[in-house]
C-alpha cells in the first residue's frame, strides 16, 4: 500500500483482518495462478512492493523463494506481515526482511539494490489514482514504472475497476468452483461488459487506470474480489518475463 492515510493504517488492517474469510476464495485463486507463473523456475529473491500485512499474499507461494523483501510505507505493515507470515516462512527456510519505505519513490535504486530479484506489485498500481491529483499524472506514473522494469521479471495484481454489485454471488460460480475468473485483456467494450455482468456489477464502477499496465503480449488473468458486502473489485493479474 502506498499511503497509510489512503490504503493503510489501523482501520485498513482491522477491515482486512475481519474480511479474511470473504477474501480467501480470491487469495486461493491468486495462489494457484502465481504458482503457475513461477513453476519450475522460481528466482531466489522476491521483492513485494505495497505488501501491506500480506493480507492478499498466499504464504504457500512465498515459501518457494529463498528470500522475500517487503516494502510498504505504512509503519504497521512490517510488524503485521512478520506476525502473519514470518513463522511459516522461517519453517520453510525463507529469509524475510520487511522494509518501511515507499519503494516507488525511487524505483531505479531499488532495482539496483536487488539486481537478480523478481518484483511483485501487490495491489498497489491501482491505488495510484488516489495519490495523484490528475488522471493524466496517474497514467504517466504507471507508464514510467513499467518502463523502469524493462528487462526484469515482474508481476502485478491490481484493481482494474471497482464498484457496487446488485446481487452478491455465491461460491461455485467460477470455473474452479470459486469466484468468476477470465483470461485475456478484456479491453473491448463488449468483453468488459460481459465480465462485469458476471460480477453483477451495478453502475457506476470506478476505473483504476490500470488498463495499460501489461502489453498485449502478456497473458492477463482477471478475477473477482469480494472486497466488502455489496462492493466488489475486478482484479487484473499478469506476469512479465525478461
């Protein structure tokens, strides 16, 4: 998370703690997808940007790495991440280092500090629209981040859109018996509308300005997140090889 006043702080962590059961289907789907991205070729080091307390991070996937570094500006994020995941990572021989720092403020330096690590942006890129005063600035910042990552292995899960739903879905509506999921960029209006209708979306939905995070050559995975009762998020995930 970028700013404890926007997407972090005590209230955020309390809400996330209370929502663990509702969020678990999304975390399970994300874990299955993440394991496919690194299957058989897991890098030694993972850097998570916007890690928060790891509420959406599946610890089973994290245990594949020899080292995990987390970065978040929220001062509560590091101790809570260690509390939630530290013991499991230790038992599996994964070294965990948590940093209280805005990793996006000087991303080139961070890349130099961890030259062989892969990076994962944990639901942070979709939050940039709340930290910039203008839409164009948010889109420019995302484009600059992507440009910095050229030649590196990295992935992201982020909000594509979010908004109210008219009827809450029941478990079992997705292909894997969880929530709805879909592959592809869904950048055509009809495709996006069909996907939103599967989520029972009720207008208006907020655009998080992340449509162009991944180029068309990158496979994209779309999944639903029951963020709050009657308010859901459309998450988009992708993994980029160097």
